[in-house]
């Protein structure tokens, strides 16, 4: 009997946020998308800021870690 196994497990990339006020929607990154500054700004950042405004109004501080795409803006 021959049993095949995948070398690598399937994976997905998700962006999410949380605060004392609640949690944000999950934003799934397209499969095989190259995450660079352009993709981050045009696809993820706008959604994340919209989630902030929906949950917190206009009174919030948006914080990110030191990932290269976060430092590009």
C-alpha cells in the first residue's frame, strides 16, 4: 500500500486586530500574494483603519510592529 503525504501543510495568512473595545474583522490575504508595501497599503491598511473607525470612531492610535511593510509608510 502506498500512502502519499504533502511535504508542506496548506497555509493561509490572516490579518486581525484586537483592543479593549473589541475585535476587528479577519482579513485574509490572497493565496500566493506578495506582501510588500504596495499590497499592504492598498489592500490591508485601508481595511484595518476602516475597522478602527467603525469600532472606535476617529479617536484611536493605530500601532504596528516593526515588519518591513509596516515601516514603508
